[in-house]
C-alpha cells in the first residue's frame, strides 16, 4: 500500500496522518499475546530496583522502585527484544507510507512501547515536539504510532496540534535552562486533535508536530508502539536514543530500510535548540522537573 496524493497533501499541510486499521488484527493479536507474556514475566520478578530506567540502555522504564507498586511504563527498544516487534517496524504497509512521507529513503531511528497506566497512577504526557529531543540536519523525520488496542478519548490517545510542524521549535527548557522534555511556554490548544482508532490503526506525525496525550480513564493499560524513522540524509546533531554514527557507523548503516548509506548530510534551514543539559531519565521523570 502506498500513499495517495490527498493523504500526502494532508500530512504536508497538517503534520499528521491516521490510517485506520492498517495492520491486520491477526498480527496485532499475536503481538498482544507476546506483550502479556513479557509483562507477566516482569511482574513475577519481585526484586527491588534502584533505577526507574531512564536511559535507552535500560530495557524497562518503571513507575516505582518498590516491588509492590511497580508497573512497566515503557519497554525501550522493543525491536531488539523480540523478532515480532522488529518485523512490525519493517512492515511493508508502514514503510511504504513512511518512504513517501520522508521523500524516498528510510532509516530506522528508534522505538519504544509505551503503556499508559490508568489515570489514578498518573500518565499524562505533556505537549512536546520530538524535534526538541533529537535535532538533525533536516527535519525529514516521522514518528509512527501503532495502536495495539482500540484507542478512544477515554484511554489517552495521542493528541496533536495540526500545522504546528510549520512553526518554530518551542522552548523545552525550564527557568534554570535545563532540558525538561515539555513545552515551557504558552501554546494555543484550540485546534488540538485526538488521534483515535481501533486496534491496528497507525498514526504518523512529523518530528516537529506538537503532541502529547492525556489521562487513561479506563482500568487497563493503553499500549502504544512508537517507531521513529528518518531520511538517510538526516544526520543527528546530538547523541540520542538511536545508534550514533560516530560510535558505530556499521550498525548505524544497518538501520537503513530504504536507500543507500551516505556521508553527505542534507542541511536545511530548520529551527534548532540543542537539548542540553539533559538528565539521564525517561520522558516521564523528565517532564516532572520544574
Ligand atoms: O505514550 C504516549 O501517549 C505518548 C508518548 C510520546 O509522545 C513520546 O513518548 O514521545
């Protein structure tokens, strides 16, 4: 499946796109069974943890240190954890669309599987631009969200501000000038849009699109798989959640899904703020900083 012109124009204009039930339910069910096993195994482990899992080298991000209240908020790098997740990140339907959105080439950037816990345990993700976390030489980067369960207004869907990808890079630094991973200035939320859909629905948002998500008012966790992709000529300006070309160029090039490796980054006149200084904690902890 490739993208039709009106979808492409919609994405270019609004900075997001939703493709309803793009992934067959058969695949989604298999993935959900795998996730159940992962969570069960992890919950049986009742040892105390000292680290809530801030860095992308940690497999899990937790909500609490105590073995009693501990729940998983995120599985980092699921594509390294199990082949089924890897296969989903290379799904032809997703990649064909991403290729068109990015202008012809695709390099896998990073991924995470987020579990939004029921609202009494918190779980709001504040407004932010992914671009604030990982600036590149051009902004041909897209984040893809796969709903593994039906997601409606009640269980905390992704929300976006249409057309915000054409505006500036917003300030994600607090008064002390520390990077806090959320927009620290007033923004107009009048046009905000919830991206809802049944299981298998896939969302696409531009790296500069302002987005976040509210509370999950249901009793069960809301799983959301997020994959980031970029054009092969988008060169990272900082070390981020992805493989850094300066550290492992071979591995970096192995992330190319469509296109050829290059040593020639494309520079575009894009607004930038470097996300430093940054604490080595997850987005959940980072956004709690004042
Ligand atoms: O899990 C969510 O609802 C959104 C998370 C998000 O935007 C992110 O992790 O960058």
